C-alpha cells in the first residue's frame, strides 16, 4: 500500500453520514473520531498483511512428518498440498486423552467450516489432530461441519516439535502455513504469540483474531468480557 496516496483518516471520517437523524452531537463527534481510528486500524492491518507476505523464505521442514488421512492412507506434508502451492493447517486440541475437544478450538472451527469450501479454492486446508480421523469426523458430523478435512498425526513428533504437546500430555492449538518450494516444503508463517507477550487483562491472542466470535463481541457494549469463554453446549 502506497502511503503517499492515502488521505488523512480524520478527513475521510468527516465524510460520515449517519443513518440515524436523532443521534446526539456528543455521539456524532465520538463516532466520527472512532471511524477515523477504524480507518487507521484497517490501514495498519493492510500493512501487516503486506509485511507478512514479504517474509523471506522460511525454514525447510526437514523431518518427514507422517499423517493419516480420512481414507486411512499415510501421507506427508507435501502430499497434503494437493494441486495448491500453499497449505494452511490448524492443530486442534482433541487428542486421545480428551473425552471432548477444546471448546475454543471447536468455536474457531465452527466459523472456519462456513468458509471451508471457499478457502480451499485458494489453498489447501487441513485440520490436524492426534485422535483418529474417524473420531474427529464423528464430532464434525455432530456439529454439522461439512467442509473441513481432517488428518491424524502418526506419532507425536509433529506436535512435540511445534510445541503443541506438553510434557504433561496437555495440548496447545497451532496455526501454521506451509509453502512448496520445488521439492521442499517451507514454513511460511507460524502463529508464535508467546504467553509472556499478553497485555494486562488479555489472553495472548495474535495480532489478528481469526475467530469470528471475538470480532463480533468486540463490537458490542460489554465486549468479549474478561472471564467468559465458549462452551461445547449451553
């Protein structure tokens, strides 16, 4: 994005035309100021995406991680690209030790399922778990998910190497994007927000919330709350 071509956000915000003729002057002033901030954030997110795309070639995946697909066939990372040159993966917390999957992972995947068919037009997209695919698929059917493709890790090297499996057996979610480079598979982007980087009173979430739930709640008077999290059932 060429910053020299951008008009000041405040100037653009002043073009706001309210659809509600009875708003107070105080509300109109505050909402216009907020709109200017929203324009600035939009531009920052655009710059962030551009900076991400300019990352130099990432590390080559040297270990031959193995997975099982829904047909029971053993595959490697390179096999999961299909005809695409980019593979997006999400490791969800649904290992064999869990009776039910993580509610937060479930919430995210519920939103992703609605976009799954569209996402797969542009990139390969796989949901990775430590449980057998049949078990993952059974839960997907229960939730009405139709457009997610699941694979199972063979062994725990993948989960351990990426910091997704802890010594006590607990799991962490993981979002990793891979890119083909000839015969090699490289890491393009890996979600790496450390717990220590969390701001006071907040979870250590990434710079962009990819779960629709939080984006919607952030637009409400009470926000996302400080101690509320989604559940598998209510």
